[in-house]
C-alpha cells in the first residue's frame, strides 16, 4: 500500500497515483515586445521567473502589467485563477500558487482548471520540482520541458486529506514568512542605528548622565599596522593541520567564528603570521569595488590560527584605544565602507593597497562610549542571530514534513 510516513489522525487507505496531465489544463507563457509601449500600460499582471521567491509558493511579486492587446498579439496567455505556476526554464524549480488571473513569461509551464486541492498541488509540486531542478544542475540542460512536467506522477489522498495537509503547510509557510520579516526589520533597524551612531547623530551618556567627549580623528596608521596572510601554500597543503580563517568567513560576518575555520599544513620553522584576539581582517580582493575590504574581527582567544592569503590583518597598538567589540561595527559601518571602496583598483578583479588603507582616517569616541555602542549593537546582533536560528528550525521542520507528509 502507498501512503506517507506521517499522517494526520483519522485518515487511512492507499493514496492514488495520478499523472500531472490528468490534474488540470496546461499552458505556457510569452513575453510581449518591450518596444511596444501599448503592451505595457494595462492592468493585467505579467510575471517573470524573478518575480517568484525561492521556497515561498504563497507570494508573487507583481511588478509589471500588460494590456488585453498584448495577450491578443503576442505569445503570452492569460492563465485563469486558481493556477499553479511552474518555472521550467530560467530559475527552474520555483513554484507558486496564483489566486488571480495572471500572464507569465516563456519560462513558465502553468496548470489551471485544477482537479485537486490547489494548495496541496502547489506544495506537492514544490517538492517534485526541487528534485527535478537538482537533477538537471551541472548539465547542458537549461530547463524542463512541458511534456516532461506533464508526464510526472504524484500520489493523491482523498480531497479532505489534501485540504488538511495544505492548510497545515499554509500555516507553516506563513510562520516562516513572518519570521523572515522579523529578521528583515531587525537588520534594517541595525543599519539605521549604525548610521546614526557613526555619524554621531545619536550619542550615549556616561553612567552619571554626562555627555561624552567629542570623537577624535585618527589615521589607521596611528592606531596599528597591517600583516599578511599565509604565503607559499599550494592546494596540497590544505585539508589538515592547523586552523586558518577563510575568506568567506571574513566576507560573511563582522565576527570570526573559529569553529568554522578550515585547515592548513604549517611546519614549525615556517615564517607565518599567527592571529590573535582583537585582530581585524580585511578582504584585499573582490569581483566588484563595493565588496572590497569587507572586515571581520577575532573576538576570542585562539592558538596557532592563521589567515588566508587573500586577506590581510590589522593589529592595533592598544586594545584600549580601539576596542575589538567596537571594531566589528565600526569597520562595517556605511561611513567607513564609503571610504574603503574608494581604494578599489582594477577592471575585472579589484584589489586595494595596504599602504593606502593605512592612510584612511576615522573618528573614535572614548573607550567608555565605544563600550556602550558595542554593547548596544551587540544586543541587536544577538537578537538577529537568535531569530535566524529560529528561522532555520522552521525551514528544517518544513523540509522534514514535505518529505514525510507527501508520497
């Protein structure tokens, strides 16, 4: 008998296999000529694959509208609601449920006049199409044909069970999207507060409610010196040995997590720089000017840990003059980033000079105000981390249930 690993109480019996071709009417899409303005000033929604979000079948970002004339005189077709929209070419694998009439680009295969629960089919197809998309990755195949999609088979429970499953997944999906909004709002709040703090539009007071002293100007060369990452290493040296901080660790986060380090073979007599608490690391090369000089700070003690060769370190003369916890926010602030991107040199690949880096000027508050700013921003950062971990749990739960509540 065919039934899922998990099932709601009160349901029994075998699920029935159906071809997708039996579950609705299939249609494709098309793109009206962009040069014809009369096609693009209407009120009929038209979407491309970029208007669908990854792993969110309930949301379609409708940004463009066409006219009835465009439907009549181009390859695009009106897909009557409710319909399940499947990206079968560029962005292959995305699925969305449309509850309003819509037109799509030629990258879609759409199913309307549905003969099963619309939401159940959308969730089932999100699983089916993700698997299909993974199978064509890394090959010369650029998409999945409409005939291939039609021939795919799925198992269907009775309509009452379809509705139960779809309602359950709708609640999970809504919770995930709510969680994403919470994280987005926190990140936006963090950006705004950082801008206000580093432009000194928002100031803290000391414990006696007195104003702190004005911020002072420093050149980075007054505060410390740079040092290089690993040198003389080939691919044979990586995979075992001592820990080293990877480029991606620095690019992705303002704080280094030693647990995520990779390994490199370093002999005892080698002249390599070892990192230490308080060091700030910068990416020295990037594909775009805007990504040059991304920074991350080491806020934990580490023994015999090294730095990758595509980054450099900045070590301060005194941890009292520029405290590490403050550095993680200072060097990722818009104010500092606007200055460091000016150092990018190149055309296809961008690099920056450490000599020019040390000439950059920054403003610093006193140590006590640095501590207050760091504590304040760290509390928001920790909140973002907690909410992000919660999102991962929700997404893992959804993934598990997709595997076990469907056949």
